[in-house]
């Protein structure tokens, strides 16, 4: 009986919520893969293979030049990528064995990669980049990304990041996401970027700063979980764009009427032992706002209030 598990095969996966429709090519490229590329309508092409599996991609015609999303998870040699030079969304989880020239992807605006020294050295070639995501970041600060002045979004998960020094150079930055960074000590440098709209922090064990929300007048999303970081809500009523505030950590200067009167607010998750469900319902009732859902989750003395406003 023949084991076909290592032979090239192709799978079409339809869109599910925010996950794009994909044509996933496993274990190399074949004539069947070429046929599937031409016959399916999909948003993203994904290549998956081990170091010994080759992707020799033939000329695929005009359709290749219209592809917008490409994901590389192929460790073997990959040939024929230049025809996908129009992609605007590129992910590199595994660098191909024969290398990867980012210079061929001049239209990329969203780029994600799992740390690779040779890839990091080429980031400057992505002249139109607006969003950068990295797993396993190996620089101590963000200063090394200074040439990427067009960045609007930065997401760093895991790695050796110690400080956010250099972030002030990203004058267009709107969103920053930091997760599982055991060496990061402070996020104070973010106060030098007044245009921030979204803050997402997860498991930053050494960061014990006081997050003063009023410093960012356009703030819309705040998410702080499993971190000693404290959220200071003084002046939160001036944040006219705030849609979500979610944390399981300490919160100070929270005035519920001031928060709930924000017309933009849709989602709240905070720990406040002094507040109860009845009081929240009463406050929203006075303000003429409807509740989509409301529940208290967790231990009795540290229950998190989880509120969705209609």
C-alpha cells in the first residue's frame, strides 16, 4: 500500500468569519496544483512543506499578478514567486531553503513573519508597509525598525524586546499589540505617540506602569490581560471614540457614569468590587442605553464585569 501523505496535494478552504478563503498547497507543486489555482476563486495562496519538498511554480498567467495574499510555510526550495509581486499581504512563517528576496514584493502593506535574521535585514525593502507583525522579535528596542516610517500597526509576540524606545519615530502609528514579552519593562515611550487608537497588551509580567488613557484623545480600543499594568481612567469621558475597554487587572479613577455615557462605547470588561449588576443597569437606564449582555465572571471578590451595550 502506497503512502501518499507526502505527495503534493491541494485543498480549498472557504472564508470563515475573518479568515480569508485559501488555496493551501501541501508538500510541493504539481500539475494538479496548477489546475486548482486556475479553477478556484480564493483570496490567499498558502504554501506548506518540509525542507525536502520543492515548490517549482510554473507561470500561472494573469491570475498570479492579481493575487493579493500570500502565506509561506514552506522550508524547501520555492521557485516562481516573482509572478506574485503584486501581493499586498505577505506572511512568512518559514523562510524557503533557497532564500527569499523581499525586494520582489514592492506593494506589500501588511507583513507578518516568524523571526528570521535574513528576513529582518530586508524589512527596509518594504517601502509601502503599514502593518508589521512578528513572532520571536530579537531586537531590544523598536529603534531598529526606524526606516519603516510608514507603519500604522505593530504587533510583537514573544522575543527579547526590552523597551519601546524608538516608537516615537512612527508618527503614523495607530495600533500596537504586545504579547508574551517577558523582558519588556515599560511602555512609557508610547506617550510620545499621541495618535494611538488601539492598545492590546497580553502577559507582560514586568510592565507595571500606570496606563493613562486620557493621553490618547483618539483611543478606541484598550485590551490589557494578565499583566500587572494598571489602567488609569481619569478623564475617560473625553475619549469620544472609545469603543472597548477590557482588562482583568487593576483600574483606578473609574467613574461609571462618565464611562457609560460615551456614545461610542460598546464593550466593557473590568474588575470593580464596588460595582454591581443592578447599579450598572440603573445607570444605563438613566442614560437611555440598552444592554446586549451583562454578566459577572470570576471569584466573588474579584469578579470581572463583562458588558456589551446594544
